[in-house]
C-alpha cells in the first residue's frame, strides 16, 4: 500500500540526490511539546516541575496561538512527522486523532491505578472504544452567572446558588425579559459560546434528545429529531422572538466583554469566568444551569487533554512526561495555577482551601451529577463545525426543522468515511 | 488652480479619515486600561475616541509574550528576504524582459503559475522538504522559500520590458557586460519598482503566520504576528496588549515605506540615452 | 527621445527586448530565482496536483481515486454555489480595487506639502495582517459592541448586521479587503505613474490636451504593464482570500460568503479529506490561471511607446 510518507520521502530523496539534503537532526533527550498559548503562569511552573521530577529530561515547549493551533498540528501529524512528541488535544477530538493513528494508548503508560484516580467523565472523554487514548488535563462545567447590580436595579431577587433550587428555562426566560433593557443596551441572557455545541447541546439533552447514534456515525434521526428541533427552536427564539439575547454575537471574547462591562444580566458560561473577571467592576453571583420543565438537568463538561505521538522518537521520555502529568501532586499544581476544577475527585478534598464557597460547591455538584461530555465520534470536528453553522442560522431566524435536517445530512455525508 | 489644490487636499483628507480611523481606534485602545476599551465602543461619540484614562501598561508588559524578540526576528527575516529577493527576482525579471531563449514563454508561464497555487495545497510537501533538509526551526526555513517569488519576477519583467531597446543596445555597444548593465543601469533606473518589489517581500514576511507556525514553531524563532496572536487564548483575550502589539507592528512596518517612498520620483524623468 | 517599437502585439508573443546573450549569462540571471521556485513552489505544486488524484485512508495510506475527487466536487451543488459566490466576489472586487488604487495613485502622485504622509497613511492598513483586519472590523461593525452601528443608529437608521446579515456579508468582505489592500496596490501604480516622463505630459499640455485627455492618451497607454501586473496579482490574491471567512463567518450566513478557498481549507482541516482539498486547490489554480490569461490578453502591450 503506497503511503503518503513514502511518496513524499521519495521526492525529497530525489532532491537529496542532487546534493541538497542533510540527515534530519537527531532528537537527543529533548521532548517536543506542542501546547496551547496559555499564559506563562499557567504553563512554565508545571513544565519546570516535570523536568525536576525527571532527571535528564529537557522539554521544548512550543505554545501555539489558539487560532491556528489545530491546523499547524495537523500539518505535522499528516506529514507523519515524529514531531511533536506530545501535543495538546481538545478532549472531544480524541477519537478524531485516534482513528488516524496519531495517538498512543495511555493505559500502558500510567497503569490502571493511574487511570482510576480520574473522574469517570474525563476518562470517558479521552477514551475510544474503551481504551484511554488521551490523558485528561482539565475539566469544566457551566453555570449561569448573574449581574447582581442589574438584578437589584430591576428589583428582582438574586437566584440562589443551591443546585436544588435550579430554575427552569421557562423561568429564566421570564427573568430575562424583565432584565432586558434596550435603552441601556443591556441584555437579559447571553451565552458565552453562542454557537458552539459545548453550550448548546445541553438544551437538547435537557429535553431528552439524543445527539448522535451510539456508533458515532449517524446524525439523522438524532440532530433532526423532534426533541432536538424543539430545543433549538426555543433557543433561537431567545434571539429572534423574545429578543432577550443579542443576535450575531458569536465571538466568545466579545460576549465575555459584554458581561464584564455590565451589559448582560445573566451569562451562561464556563466556570473559568470568575478568574477572568478579576479587576473589573463587576458584582457577580452564580446559579445552577437551568433545565427544561419536565426534562432533566444537563450541564456540559470536558476540556483539554494531552496526546502522545506514536511516531515520536523519544517515547521513553514522552511516557515519563505523561506519568508525571498523571501524578496527583502535579495535577493539583496545574489545577491550582489555572483556577480550574480538578480532574481527580480526591483533589476536591485535598485542595479544599482553593474551592471554598457556594460557587465551587455548585461546580463540584454539576461535574459529579449532571455533567455530560460531548458525543463520542471520530467525526467530532465535522459534527461541531456543521452544527455551528446551523445554530448560527437558527439564531439568525432560520427555521430549525429544515435547517437541522440539512445539517444532519451534511454530517452523515462527512462521517461516511469513518464507517470502515 | 487654487480650487484644484483645495479639492485635492479635501479628497485626500476624506480618504485619510476613512482609512485611518479604524486604526486610530485600535491605537487609542492600546493606551486604555482593560475596563475602558469596550466601555464606550458601542457608542459613537467623543468618548469612543478620546480616552479618559491613559496607561502604558499594555506596552510595558509586551515582553511577557516575547514580543521584542519576535520583532527582532521579523525585522531580520523580512529584511533578509527583501534584500535577497530583490536581487534574485530582479535578475530573473531582467532575463525574461531582455534576453531571448528557448522555452522562454513556457518558463514564464510556470513562473506565474507558481504564484497562483493556494498555499494550503502545498504546505505539507513544503514542510516535508524543509524537514528532510534539516531546516526546521531555522531562519533559513523562514527566509529561503519566500525569496523567489513569481509575482515579483513578473513585476520586474514588466518594468524592464518597458525600457526602450536602444538603452540596452547602446550600453552593449559601449562594451558593457550584462551584469554591469543590470546593476549599474537597469536597477538604478527602476528605483520605484525596486521599492515596490522590496515592500511586497517585506510585507509578505511581516504578515507571515501559518508557515512560520509550521516550519519554525520554536519560541526562539517566533515572528511578530504569532507574538501578537499570543494575546488570545481560548479562555481570555488580553485586548489592550493585543492592540499595543499590533500598533507597534504597524508603525514599524510603515518605516521602510516612509524611507523608500521618496525614491518614487527619481524614475525615468532624467532618462534617455546618454 | 527616440521612439522604440519593440515586439508585435501580445505580451506573450513579445518576449521583450530580445537581445542576444550567451546561455551561461542567461543561466546566471535566471538560476537563483528558478531554483528557488522549482524547489519551494513548483515541486510542491506538482506533488499537490498528483495528490488531488488520490484519497487517503484514515491510517494514512494513499488510495487511487483518479478523477474521483473532481467528479465528486463537480457533482456537488454546494460546490457550484461556492464557485458562483467566488466568481461574483472576484468580479466585483478586482476591478474595484484596481480602480480605487489607480485613483489613489493619481491623487498622491504630484509632490505637494505633506504628500508623503498621505501616501504612508494610505499604505498603513496594509501593515495590519488580514487576521487582525478581520478581528478589528468584527468589533467595529458589531451590532452590540461596535461604534459603526452606533453611528448608524444615531443617524436614524436601523442597525445593520454586516458580517452576520446574509445580504451584506459578501459586500462587507469586499469593503474590508479593499480597505486593507487598496493602499498596497496603489504603490505599484504609483511606481508606474512615476516612470512616465514629465516631458510627455508637458508636450501634451502644450498641444492643448485637457487633464482627461492626457490621462487617456498619455498616461493609460504607458500604464498598461503596471495595470496588467496589479490586476493579475490582485486577482490571484483575491481568489485565495479566505481568512476573514474562516475567522468570522464560516462561509455563512446561509452560504453568502462560501468562497472556494474556504471550502478547500475546511475540507482539509475540518473534514480531513486532503485529496479532495487538493482537488479544490487545483480547480482554484485553473480558474485563476484562466482569468489571468484573459486579463493579460485584455491589457496586452500594443508594442509602442510614445515619444
């Protein structure tokens, strides 16, 4: 079977014969890590700690800007390059990489005991066919943030952070109507990732709709099912009919700015918001992610993972890196500098000082009881992108039924290639 | 006559405002504290453009994203590409314009075609080649593939072909060799084209993002656009610093143009055959 | 000043001055550039063209598809829609940008107090990368966060969706691309205008020609070559325009900005079908080459240079 790599290497060998080629440099004991462009404070201390724990290991960490990180990684993986040794993986994309043989299995590296320290939802997110293919790095949850000042000004009691007092979506809409003030350009309800499945699927899941077939290859019958369509229609009407949400605000950073500058009364967003709101003149509280009356409470979860390149020439060191990253002390350190919820349940206790207060109690509760990871499919990227465009158009006024039917067909067509 | 002058400056000023106002907002935002940047952006009033508070914090913290290093890298890479590129492409453009040789048309068509292929189509073979040559994470990988440019060759070819044949023939009669004619006659006569060709190459490297990310991702070789993009992660965007990094990049990139543009009128006005 | 008539019409047939030179000399002039182009462009392009005839299994093994990728693309109505949008986009943006650039160049040509600053200011948008341009305009034109809609509302009109309005998205793309690019193309035309000897304008003025007549009979004929360059280079650049689409609209709303290059990018990096993406890139290459050939023919030098 002719391999792309053979074809390309053949060509470069030809050029090499012309006297231009030199052998590729040996890797030495350096581990090449491709990481997200997170701030120094979230990355460097951990990397230094890992080097400290592994004598002789030298890490070369390349931090990529988030706009092009996937594409740049893809070029190298597609070229079957041995570099990078380690790379950051968006949790739901684990199957995408695994099916293309870009990931080495994790269990042989950290052992069953190592795996069992993690929460079930993050193991599920990183697994393909029951095998753990990417090491969980972070997890997340979503809550409804409230601008206390706007609530007070409207004379509305601030919702409680107690998950037992979770509001329904219908109740939330009522509040949003009262809190929307066109004259002051404030909106009652804003979503931080207004077109992404992360934020939107829980609406459909709350109604009891299924996201995708069990084998992960078929969207028709799920994405265009009556319950899913109903949920999406309800969501779209927030923008088009009730006008409690700002249409066309799909940029996450700008949506957050709206909340930080006090123009969003309620903000459905990821748990990292308080850390980002620091220094702003904002009084915020949190309440539980709403649900549809008669349905179940569902919150999104899942986040970044770490992948090992099976073609890396430095496997011994790469494996050592993974083992260090799976060490609860390192996980605690990483989680702390990021201000994220822990991926290991035990850490809620050992790091209790960091997780004081109603907000964290709520987050812990959601992760443990209502969190549902995004659907497992090797075609997640296709699924997400096609769905995103459909959601945008529904927010823009398109009829949910036909639009989702078309999206389901597009998804099925692209997922065909995985049915082998 | 006076009316024409006034009309010209009015037109120039209107266009200036249209082209520069968005950048002015960006520059002004770079000296605003984070909470102020978007506070007035949704209005169109004097508060949108005139900051109430000023801060240089966004400039002071640029080293945190490796910005100064990236600037140095980019100036070097862009400068080297510019110098090498002008020489190499002008020479080829000269050959196409002045000489006659076999398969000339075919080769020229290939030269043009080489510049018309979408980059994403060739990025993987290009990366594999660069890796096989052991050039990943080197300045060479950033500079070398961008030196020869089909359109810059085209640019020079267009210009040199516009010079009268008598120019070249007279010089040959005087016994000048082709390299001398190229270097001492053709290039000096074509300063405006040299300047624009140089700017073309400079800007191309100044804007480079995807190729450097693939071929030289190490922090030592970061270029300015990547450094600017470091202000954005999935979770947070350091708007103020993004704007300050961008402002500096724009202002520095305009310097070569400011320096070179006075060469524009040196053209052929003194020309003719001596 | 002597009249030089070199070559007969048609840029392709006119191989320039056509003076004699030894093979070694020609090689000396051509080799560095051609070597670079062959190694870093032509060979990868050839590989890509061949690659468009293949597909890939998930494991990375190549699978022969022959013209299968092309058949699939040409049989897909969405692709044809994309072709239409791309052609419309280019039909509008290329002449527009060249005309505006030409106008700008004429405006900043003659020396005047402060003209250098105006030239630099017109060029300034070009120093902003296309990604940052998209981000900046997304903010400025945003209905909720940006000042442009605020101004529109103050003037009494309804707020506009711009990038997020199906009927405005493509036009908005054209406007921001032109905002950024016109100053750039201006400098090439400026170089061309600066190369026209002042004596020719003087002579025409003495003959009683109006400004418009001078433009038509002196300037334009001598600007054929620079205009040909700008038109072809701009066309090539606009056919592969996609970054703002990728960042802001993902081809929408409702396919309004569904450009071929975006499709090629999406097919490679989202759908992971490299063979099909290369086929799309090949199609783009063929269209650009065809249009460039037409443009060059339209602007062919008729062989004379006035004296």
